[in-house]
C-alpha cells in the first residue's frame, strides 16, 4: 500500500514538498542565527513579491488572518482601546470585575483623549512605544489616518490601528437618542463579544493589500517549532490565494501563479529564499 506523501502528512494546502523543504532550510538558518545573536522570541516574516499590486488605492485597514498556531494571547499584550465619547459609556462595563474584559485593556481612552495625545508628538510617540496594539471602535477607525497618520503607527505600516465592534450588530438593537441631535445612537457594549474579537486579533496575523508588489506578514516567532511555522506559512499562503477565503482573503486571483518570490526573514536578518522565479 502506498504511503501518504509528505504534503498529506503535514496537511498542507499550498506548499508542495519542494517548497516545504526550502522553507524548513531557511527557517533553520534563521533560528540558528537568532539563537546565537538575538532575541529568542523574535518575529519571523514571510516576504511575498507579487506579480501585480494587491490594491488599486492606498489601504490602511489591516485584515486578520486566523492561524493554526496563534501568535499571542491578550493577557500577554499591552493594549490601548479608543472609544467614542464619552468614555464613561463603555469603560465601566469593560473593566467591571468579573467581566470577560476586566483585565484585557491596559488603558481605555476616549477619542477626545487620543486627539490630545496626537497634538503632542512626544506623547503619541510614547503611546506607540508603550503599547503593543492600538485598537479603536470601528466607527472611529476611518478618522485615525488624518489624526495620527503622520505618527510611527502608520510609518511603513509598522503598527496600524485595528478595530472592533462594541456589540454584535442587530436590527433589534435598542438605540438611545443623542443629547445634541435627533440622531439615534448605538451605545451597547458587550464585554464577551469584545473579548472574542480581541482573542482573534491577538492570535492571528495581519496583512494590508498594497499598491506595490510586496507583502510582509508575520508567520510566527523564532521560539515556535518548525512545524508550527510551516503550517502557519502554508495557511497564510492559502488564505491569500484560495477563493474560499474571499472577500477578505483570496486576493491573489491566480493563486500561487500570482506570486513571483517568497522569502523568510527577521527584522535584522537578510532574506532567505523559499521560492524564486527571478533569482537574485
């Protein structure tokens, strides 16, 4: 009886045996280098060079890719949450003892407070370095590029703000009347729903479609096992190339044929090849 191929045993969707072997070779080299000279929990990136741009216009909205082997846990991250004004509408519920989110956020501030940070370059720089993630109410996210777009958060897409919803959308949601207008507002806040979103964000990795032809995505950390890194890499490639992941994924319409080159690297290392259609 014929045994299963290596690809089947690894349960990989995109990487064939050759690409898997090359990826393993490059990952071993990166891990060996880091073990000698660097942090043992250093992010490892896949650099994807595409045949064509993956976005027609500038896009600053990170997409979450769920991974087989999660990157982080909420409790290991320092997270700042930005809410609509007034913050008192949301903060007490999110920090209430016994709620799902009581210890999730290191700081919860209003949009008005974030504006005060943004007016002071030193203060917004401090926020950038102090927090692992800046997360906002989805109703505010579109305002951030004009508010803090010149800060380090948006420089080279280093730490783009992410967004969540305060409560699950519902046509039957009970709305409240605004004090300043006749407009009805959705002031609901559901800590359980918020926490599920935060867990998904923490565990996943992110990508942003580009007007250029290069995507850089974290696949894991240097202290992950080789198999975990390979399975995360494979899932990322599948997410970007397979139509079943549309509309968020499936942005490379011709699948792997839309990829010119694949490399793996850390922040400080040189890029090591997995696939090169145009050898350097």
